[in-house]
C-alpha cells in the first residue's frame, strides 16, 4: 500500500496521571477502510480514543499522531473535529430541553463558523446552515439510517436507552461527515440491539470518503461489521494485526492465544 495513510499513529506513548498506559502504539488508517481495534479490558483502547480526540488528562509522552501528514497533538479537540476527526462518545451527556435536531444543527454551525471574530469585537454573525436546508439534510440522513423522524424531536440523551444513544451518535456522524470516525464501545452494558445499530450505521455510512475504527472487546460486533483490518491491542500496544479472519481466530482461541503467540515469537 503506497498511499499515505490519512491517520498515522507512530510509536505513541501516553501516560494518565503519571502512569504509562500506551507503550508504543502504531496504527494506520485510510479513508475507505474499516478497522477494528480489539483487546481485553484495560488494554488501553479507550485511552487511545481519548488521546486521539485531545482529552486533556491524557499526556502524550512520546510518539505522534499525524492527520494528513500533520501532527494533531497541539490541536484543541474542536480543531481536530473541524479537521475531520470524529469520536463517538462512550458516555454521552444528557441535555434536557435541547432537542437532538437543535443540538445537531448547533454542532454543524459550530463546524462552519469561523474560528475567530473579525476583530471588531462583535460576536460573529455567520448564520450557518439555513433551517430549511438543515431539515432536509436531517430528513435525508434519518431515512438513510432508517430512523423514525420523531427521534430528532426528543431531548438529547434524556432518558435515551443505550441503543438510542448509539443512534444519536451515528446520526451526528452522518451529519458532520468526518473523514475518520472512531467508535469506542462500552465494555459492558451494550446490548445486542445497540451493537447492531452501530454496525448498521457504520455499514450505511461507509464508503470511499470515510475511514472507520471500531473499538470493542466484543468479537460479536464483527458478525455485523466486516472490517478489512483487525488489530489486537494488549498492554498498551497493537500486538497483532490481520484481516477479518483474525477476528474469527480470536473468537475461537481468545486473547490468551495472542499472548502465547507473542511469547513464542518473543524478542
Ligand atoms: P480499555 O478501554 O482497553 O478497557 P482503558 O484505556 O480504559 O482500557 O484503560 C487502560 C488502563 O488505563 C487501565 O489500567 C485504566 O485503569 C487506566 N486508565 C484509563 N483512563 C484512566 C484515567 N482517566 N485515570 C486513571 N487511570 C486510567
Ligand atoms: Mg474502553
């Protein structure tokens, strides 16, 4: 593969509260590809996702994350989002009183808005996407994702089930049209319906303009999403990468097999 990866993670080391969690993570993702990052609980999957989006608690001690050849490490989370990175939140917040539709329009306008004022001291007056245009876009995306239109009128995550939260994230992803999307799954409490919603959404949105990284410890999500690349993360780095067949091997042999395989070929 000669094409430069859109997202390139190079020997990434990350510490949380002084403790090293990621210990030399390497990963390459291109638009048009679906990757799965798997690994047992505590292996550092969420640490990687949070680092990617610029969570302030995660300190990059060495290595780099390049997006289109440029380091994102000095970029704020909103700049990363504007550049085309998207991360679905593992634990989305509820905002009673704000409908999902209004929230989505606001996020979209925040994306379109200029990052600074014109210097006059006035609040920028850029209006963003016209309401009618936004409604058409929203309707279009909801049809694509086979979501009921009434869903957009509900208050954001207020009383949403696990599956509905996932549905809201997928819709946000459809509206924001990122180039690289990272879906970090909760390690517990995600029922099969929610897994299927994520899978259906990813499959509906996948295409040449989108690269996806699905992070999960469940092999079973791969019954619904067919990744071209599977990476197994253990002890803070990718220990093994392969094609979709690697997920099947994991399913039958478990993570211990990866550990043993590594030990056989140990340096
Ligand atoms: P995974 O998502 O693969 O289950 P995590 O990235 O959540 O793994 O966790 C990896 C390790 O980092 C664990 O030992 C966890 O306790 C630690 N860790 C992650 N985030 C934090 C945090 N915010 N504060 C303290 N420790 C953390
Ligand atoms: Mg996690």
